[in-house]
C-alpha cells in the first residue's frame, strides 16, 4: 500500500488574492466561528461560496490556520503585518507552501524535486503525472492536475496573485522561467527562521550537526525552494554564526560541510525580530 500522502487542488480553482489573507485573518480574529457558518462568511467577507471554501483552503495551506485555530505565525501576522506590507511575510507564505508535500504537493514538487529552469504548463502537468506514476498514485485526473498548475501559475504571476511580488518566475509566451538570483531581499533573520523551521520538521531539539548537502538537495531543499544561487546560499550560511553568537556555525572538514549546533534559538523569537 502506498504510504505517500499527497494533495492536489482543494482551492476551487481560485488562486489566493493579496487581500484575502488580510480579510481572512482579521475576520477570524473578530469571530472565531466565522468559517463554520458559510452564509455568515459570505455576508461578512463579501465573497462567494466557492471563494470562501478556497480561502479556508489557503489559510490552512499557508499555515495561517490549522484545525480551525490560528497558528502562531497567523497570530504574528495579525499583530505585526496584517496587510502584508513586509516582504518577509510573503517569503514565509511561499516557504509554508513549498515545504509541505502532504497539503500542497504541486508546490513542493516544483520547488524541491523538479529541476526545471523553465517550463510550460503542459510540461509541469507531464512532470507531475510521471512522478505520480513512479510512486504508483492513480487517484488524480489530468483535469485536476491542469487546474492545479493553472492556479499555481496565477498565484505567482497574475496581477493580484498573493506571491507575485517575489518574482520567482516570469512568463514569456507561456514559458515560465525560474529566476535564480542572489536573493538579497531575503533578510538574514528570515533565512535563520527558515533553517530553524526546517530543523523542526526533520530533527529533534538535541540535534548537534546539520548537513549542508541536506539543505541543498534533501527532501526539502532550502536553496532550491528560495531559488537562491549557490553563492548567495553560502553567504547566508556563513552569516549564521554571527547572527546566533556562535550557537550555529559553519564548518568544513575532510570535504564534509555541516552546520554545528550548540544551541537552537526559538524560531518564533527570531520570527518576531523580523517585524521589529
């Protein structure tokens, strides 16, 4: 029996709009039961029934809500950046999508497993089909996969798409080119937060070393997820020692590159510093 848990669609063919997150968080914080009453949600949010379902999907997939409750990240957004004016917030929303194979499989595959420098929608659909076939997963129709790919493309490229400002790929005659750059817009604190979040996903709190190879080529690739050049990735790695007062530092011995971890900062303390 196949053990991989994957998910496609769920968004009712609507990409998340920039103002949806603000509406969703603000409304939920005023009424924690808003999403349990579809008619009240429609009246309060001014969105149609299918859009409300889509909004709920995005709030969960972006790790703003979980099981009907606001996550710590969602609470921080509400308190610090409700209108998503801080670009770090948009980067974290992107990271929350691409790190989660179970809930947002397409995003995980594109930014961690596929090695596209450029792609068309049809090539992306074909790549997913081959990956599903390889893993003996047969329950998703081509129509579902096409819809999911169209939503992803609009999310990153359409004028009101939530993640458009990241400029991760551009559209040239329906060929989408990945923009791998030095990512100078990613702050050192944000990079540290992502490292700590990565550790939370895969490791126990008493971890003492972390393979650089895993960060570049593992199940989740931080370098590929953020479309960072290798030089910019290592620049950020080298800054970690100063940023953590030596608690996390890079070392290389006999060709093995690792982060040595003396003490792990609290990732949410780091996250709050991003907004100070």
